[in-house]
């Protein structure tokens, strides 16, 4: 049998004819999915809008440190540390309210664009009731420090020197002396 008539001289078969779609429609009459392009555009727009919103919130939103400062630098710290009706009465009671205001105001300072918080309690001689410690306790509560952090800080002695603790993305460095009070720096890891 002579195969030379079926194949060209190079020995390869010619390409097969183009296939028709399985549905039998010619390619120009196939139904179009007109909803795909608008759906992709809407999904893309939502994605871009979400990214822009997240970016704006990141730039303008308060950090946890700034929120702790706003909540704890002043007499309102009493409400966070002692969330009862008695705390409201304590902070609003005439001369006592002035004392609370004096002892709790300007105990905290925000630094580094909201990434660190300095807390300074008063010396024992200047704060015999220990009211300035409420600002410290409030900051630890606001930053969701575990109980062991507060226990460790409150049990620090002057002989212990400067100490470090860390919890959930925060690092705290602090020292205590009865003549100076407790000085603490809390920063974001």
C-alpha cells in the first residue's frame, strides 16, 4: 500500500479542521455572560474602597496607648479602676474631687506618635494616700495587662532597680523609689 499520497513529503499529517462548539452553536452565536464584567468592576471597586478606608483609619485612628492616655490622665481614671457608684461620688465630692484631680492629672505622657506611654506616680511624701497610683492601674487596665503585670509592678522595691516586663505586644520598663515614685515606660513591641 502506498502511503505517500496521504501524507506530505515531510511525513506529517495536515492539521485537522477547526472543531465546532459542543452545543452546536457557531462561535458567533454563543450566549454572552454580560454580568461578568460589571461584577468584576464592582468587586474591584469595593476592594479599593475597603483598602482606602483601612488606610485612613490607620492614619487617623487612636492607638491603644493614646486611648489609655485619654482614659487615665485625670480623675476619670477612678471610674476605670473602681467602676462603681462610689467612685463617681468619690471623684465628685468637693475637696476630695480637687485632691483626686491634682493627684491624677499629668501623670501620663504619650510619646513616639502614640507608640509609647510614660507614667510617673508621685513620691510617698507628696502622695500619702497613694492616689497617683490609680493612673498607673488605669493604664494597665486600659492596655489589658494581665493581673501578674500589676502584681509585679506593685511589689517592686527600690532595691530591685529597673525592671522589664512584656505582655501582648507591649514592653514595660519601670523603677520605683519612695522619694521619686514609680516611673514606667510602656511601648509597643
